[in-house]
């Protein structure tokens, strides 16, 4: 076979942070050790700050609990959710790295069809480092993958692709279903390994799950605000959805790509569908208004940065979704607070931080 | 109505024959095709008699049939790979499955023979979901569903009009790509079917497709002929053009287009470097054509696929016709095709 040597994927260990929200413990890291140990981990501890979160030995991490969040952000801490994994976006705020990988603490290493352990992080890095193809659908999926290419009829002028801003991974075992589906199909497990990475076309929205997600923080970080969920809020389990819709609209506007597919992780815990139903209930109805809103959202030419896009979006949220529920007015304000916090923490170098370790 | 019933009575399998000896081809496909009605259309430029083995329910059409039905001046539409469109014209069934004559059945990851008829029909009779992307791909497949965050009002989906299959071994690459990477073979079996979202364009390969002929038959058009069009897929763009038209029309009519399974195994033939010399025209063409199709909008008054093709032909002539006479001919061919389609349907 003509020499097609595949260059090894760079580790990027000094350019990537792993962000993990937790309210329990981090025993799951033990299984990930071979793949995660080289990296710096940012742990966002939700719930009672006086609890001590057990982290396995040998990992390089910084941990932030609610007290830290309040101390670092002051009044702006109001935009970070409490008692919901949405708090993870605080980790994106304080990271100083180019790339973020975020994973839930009930996600384990999956095996590919040959029985080999999947290095999810390595696949995400591959996805982020090679271009996306949002402007024309390639029927053989990711054309940059080893063993694939653009098909006949794919315009040559579009073969350079666009920079990849987001890599959305999937889950074997417990699939990411909503509460009604969980109630109807409590035993359904995802056993189908689909060996593909693909770009979600420009102009198309998708449900972005935060369980196994990587992104280029420099390209799209400010759009990854996970909203107001949990304690004191009328809704839960829509944090990543909200971030995903905002992110996709902004990526489409700025000419950035969003990929989905590999890598798979093994999702072990099925959350309680009745608890989920209570959290999602309002979201199920509100979604019907939110989707048309995002599908028709347009950003003006002078929205040239992610922050500008996001602020513009927050204005539109206030104007067009305020009538759906007062929550959206609060959310729009929180979106602005988030950008203020982002700019504050990411422009000057001597912000007092000092996490609790 | 069980799937078995649907399959026998409502399916035609259409093969454009670019080789006269189809014995091996038909024998390879016997386990999958033998219970169906087949329409084989011989490329009018091909000499020699078509050879097919016994045991099939088949109708063969040749140049003289084409001349008789559409007239010898229009028969030019059906030369080369475009001969299969004559089969679509002659079909009386709801569903048509069409593959190139250099493909044989593939094997899936478990080693079983892929039944492309069963998979294409499943794709066509289950809804498509063009308005929102489902990250677990086809939600109607066994073992899958819509994921959290997928709007409930969009879960009914829309009717699927077109199912685009894929190819193992010799994938449908263009000549420059295959010439650059002569060893490149597709060995990746991706176990997914997904809906290509509304307004997303794709390169529709004619090598392995199926469609609802009643809904979109008229929109699969033998219209675009490269000046140097030849007898290898690398040397054609007719299906690519047809695919852009049918996607725009499906989007306009609120129908869905799926891509993915089933796979066929495609055999090698031809020399990519030789074909490279001929295909440059086609390659440049796409650069103009893509922005056009991405922006085109059909009038609300165009309701049927026939109406849509006629409207599209007008816009093609006006907007693309100015830059290249090939587009003027394509627009005229589109109109001619609809005339012929209507005449045959009513006659």
C-alpha cells in the first residue's frame, strides 16, 4: 500500500483543560487515568461547599466550590447556576487554555467494536484540529479522516473547510433521552457504534449534550454559557441545549464548524425519569418557542466577535422571548453578566484566584 | 400492511446497462433481486445484445424503444449513464431502486449480505427529519430515538422522498482525487442512516439510490451533459446536477432526503488519470452551480414535482444560462423531460 503514514495526534497537554462538574466524587477518573493523567483538570464542585470531594491521587487539578465562585465573581456569580451541572461553565471562564474538554462524572471509557478502549480525548483533539465542512454535506462524512475523502461533486472551492469550534461526542449504553422517552423506554440502551464524525450543516440546529464535549475556547468560549438552571430556577436539563443553540447560531454567523459523532464514552447512570420530568417540564413547552427563535435569529455584520454576537443574541432573547416567561428576561441579563465576567477574567492577568485545594 | 407486501407489489429495480454482459452482475444480485420486477435499459450507444441469466422477471429497453417512446430527437437525453432515467419513465411502481451495473452486494460488519432493497424501502417508508439534526441519527431505527432537546413538534417528521446509499471498496470519488490517491479504498462501514437537513446541499451520486417515484420521479432529471461526458462515473456530472435539483425540490415540497445505509460493493474499472483530462469541465462547473442552488427559491405556486422542475428550468436559463450555453441546454432538457414524463404518464 502506498505509504499513508498517519501522523500521531498531538497530546496538547499544555493547551487543553478538562472541566468536570461534580456533586459526588471523582472515582470515575481512575478509569480515565491512562488518557487524562497528562492534563490539567478544573473541577467545579456543585452543592455544599463544605463537603470534601475525593479526587484520586496523581492528577493535576484545581477545584472550585461555591465559595470560590462567589469570591472570584462577586455579584456576577449570580449568572452561575447552583445545584445543577450547568455550573461547569465556570470552569470555562477560569481556564487559561485554548481547548476545553468537559465530561460528566458518570461517563466511563467505552470500547470500540474491536474491543479496544476508546481514547475519547484523543478523538476530540483530532476533530478540533482538522477542518469542518459546514457549507456542503459530504456523503462519506468527515473527508479528512484516514481512509476517506471528499466525494465526486463536492465543490473544490469548499474543500479547505472551516475551523472546527466544537466537537460533540456520543454515548453508548444509557442514551441521552428526555424524561418522556425514558419513561416509555426505560430499558433502551444504545449499542450501535456509528463509526463516523460529521459536520452539522450551516443553518441546522441540534441538541448539544454536555456529557462528552470539547471546544476551542479561543474560537467560541464566550458562547458556551450554560444558562440559569437548578436551585431557584424554573427549569433544568436545558443548560447544554441553550448553550448549543447559541453556539450554533454564532458559529454559523462566524463561519465556524460544529462536528458530531465519534468519540463514544460509556454512560453508566440513568437519572431518575420522574425527577427529570419535573426539571424538563417547562422546557418541553418553551422549546417550541425557542426553536423558531433560534432558527430565525440573525446577527448583523458588525457582530464580528463571539462576545458581540452573544450580547446581540441576549438582546433578541429579551425582546422576543420575554413574553414566553419572565425567566427569559432574567436569562438575557445573565447572558450579559456572563460576558462581562468573561471579559474581566480573560483580559487582565492578575485576577485574584486561589482555588480551594 | 407488512413490509413484505409493500416490497413485492410496489418496487421496480432499474439498471442502466453500460456493459452488455450482465450475467455475473445479475447472479451476484439474485438473492436480493429475484422476487422483484427489473427494468434494464441498455445504453443506446452500446453495441451488442444484453445478456441476462434466467430466472428474473425483467423488461429490457433498448435504443429502438427509446426512439419509439420519446422520438429520436429527444432520445439524446438518455445516452450513457442517463439511460436509467428512461427506466424511471417506464416504471409504474411507487418505489424505484437504481444501481450502477458495476456494483455487487456488500457485506455488513457482521459478514451478512446487505439487502439494499429492504434497507432502501425502510428508509423511504419511515419519516425523515430535515428540520432539526438528531445526534443519534435516524430516530426511527430500532434501538434509537430522538435525543433530549429535540423539539416534540418536529418528531412526526416528513415523508422521505429519496434514499442515497453508499459504496464500499471503490467509493464515488472524482477523478482528481482517485488519481492522487490510487490506493484509496473505502473500507469503513458506517452503521447509520440520517436525514440531510433542509437547505443543506449534497453531491447525489447515482450509483446507489432509491426514490418515491410518485412523489419526486419527475425531479430526477437527465439534463446536464458535459461536452466530454464518457462511460465512467468519473466522467459524468448528470447525477450531481439531478441531485441538486431534487434536493431543492424536496426542500421546497417539504419532503426529506436520507443518506447512509445501504452500502453496495463497487468494483474497479477505468483509469482515473485518463478521465482526469475529461473531467475538468465538470469540476469547474460546480463552482458556479453550488451558490446558485444554495440561494434558489421556488415560487409557492409550484406544488408538484413537475411544476417545480419547470420553474427551476426557467430560473436556470435566466441566471446560469448567461454564463455557459451548457446550462441553456440543461434548462431546455428539463422542460423536454417534463413534457415526455407527462405524455408517458397519461398515455
